[in-house]
């Protein structure tokens, strides 16, 4: 039977980097490593939003990106 094994997670914070000459949004990001597997969504969002507020660029969102292995 196959199983999924958690390897790592990162938090990615997105910023508004302005507009291109074509009027498209330039989205910049910063990645924070060592996010625990079972962190609560509200706690993670609040932490990433607080980190995002330290930037000069406006905060536009955040995500958790997990990496796992499928073992057979």
C-alpha cells in the first residue's frame, strides 16, 4: 500500500510590484522555509501577513507550499 510522507513546507508571501508597460501586474514574492506540517491556517496567514507588512511593497497574498514523497 502506498503512503504519502511529508518532506517540507514553505510559506510564500506575494507583493504588488507595480505594473508593466502593458498594464500587467508585476507580482514579487519572498519565501520563508521551515513551516511545520500541521500549522493552523489562521496562525500561518497572520504570521505571513505580518512578515509581508515589513516590506515596502504592498502585501497581496500568501500561500503554503508543501512537498511530499509518495512511497510504495
